C-alpha cells in the first residue's frame, strides 16, 4: 500500500523546495535503491510540472566502497568530465540518501576518499551554485536502527520533520536572521565549551526548506581569524563512514590548534583536519530551529537542525555567507545546548537551556 505521506513529501520537494517549472532540466539522484517509491513520485511530478527533461539515477554505496579500495592513483585522478558537462545543463537537482548501511565506508581507504572528494568538488560546486537543489533522506531500516527507532517510528519522525508549513517557519526565522545581521560578538557557553567569535559583516541566512529537507536552521559564519576558546561536541557524527564522539577543538586566532575524539578516533580526526589549510578553520556557525527534531539520530541532515542545538563547522564556507575559508571539507558537528547551554549576542543572552529567551525570538520556540 502506498504511503500518502510520500506523495506529500514529493510535492514539497518539487513545488516548494526546487520550484520545478516548465522547461527545467532535472536530475533526481538516489544513493540507495530503497528510495524508489519517492523517486517514482518525484519523476512523475516533475513531468507534470512541465520539465523538459527528467533524469534519474541510483548509486550503490557498496560499489563506491569497492572503487575506493581498488582504484589506482590514475583511476582516482580521472575527472568525470561527462558528468560536469551534463551538470552544466541542469536547472534542478534533487538528491536522496537511502543507504542500507551507513558504515559501508568505515573501512574503505580514507586517502582515496579524500582524494576523490577533492577531485570531484567541481560537480558539487556546479549544482550548488547553478541549480535549484535540495537534498533529503528516505526512511530505511538502517537509518531507523541508527536512530534507535523502529522503521515505523522513524518514518513518523522523518515525515513530521519534513511535512510542515515551511512558509510559516520561514517567517519565524526572519526574526533570528535580523538579529544575526546586526550582531558582532557571539559567545557560546556550555559543558566543556566556551567559544568567542565575531560574525560582524556576515549575514544571517535562513534555511527554510529550500535546500535541505528536513530543514530548520539559521546560519552565519565567524570572521575567519576571530574564533577563540574551545568546544566539545556532544552529538555522534558519522563522517566518511566512521563514527566520531566527544570531538573537542581548541582554537587560537580562528585555527583549530588541538583536536581530539573519544576512543581511537583522534588520529583519523586530525587526518581529516589536515586535508588542506582551510579544514582547520570554521566556515559556518548555525542555530538549529526545527520544532520537530529534538534528539540526535546519527544523521547530520536531521541532527544539525535539532531545536536547541548549534553546529560549528570546520571547512568550506558557503557562498551566501562567505568568510573566505576554502576547503574540500565541510563537516557539520553538533552541540546540544539543552542542558545549561547559553548563546550570547553582543553580551545579551538570547537562548538558555535550548529555548530562546530574547523577546524577539520567543515565537521560534516549539509550542
């Protein structure tokens, strides 16, 4: 039996997020075969909205793993020009992750993954800068297991976080954006965390369902050399197939000068941060505001939107809020502030214990 929420989800992605219209060239790209029901709905809707060409494709993470483990230096250095040529014709891109094992790349060659990530960065840049794009997740047993949920519970959680009135949420986010726009100094205080930095001259950007789904954050970026202090993240993070916990950074003049993680993950953590110069600087500061996301799920697309959280991201800055940092890395690491955390803007407390206390931001709090 078809789940009517899948059709509703597809409508949001096509009509709100990417605004598909007559004459568009669309690519629907699914990582994992389990996304088929959503791909079918999206494909049909794009045709109904008048797109002149709709291509869909599926990638299989197990095959990607084999590539990283088997590819020679020459094979890793061969740029897929045919893909870039096609990407240059796109006006809409919809990406769906529906993997059946998030750890499939855990033991793949990390140096090969990093090298290929650098090589294929122009593909990401092309679709991010020149298309209406959105990336999302489709519920799978593997994702549910990671979230410590049954599949039915995970489906309810995903659809409740995605199928909301994004126009209303966008208007609520306006208030936080306006406050960010006029803020200079930011301070984050929480357990084993005391960060100070400036966002002067860098705008607040609303994330209101246009690019990520689920969405629900307002982000800026620190002035590149302004970050001082330390942070310990308290959400698990899956990156390049490995799980990192209790990641801790020490900053001096914007640069991560010391990094550690729980277990035996300090060495691979520092290897990622040594990818390039920009990987040790921060490209994004964001506050999560999705009212339907309240707990970590080991899925960054959800976890970075947790209401009462921030993410403070080593690596590449976004064009919309460009602090000048360049890197092949963009790693959203999440800190929950629901247990005593505080956010201060220009010495004014705006959030405490994960709830807004500033009078202009009270409407953002979940009802």
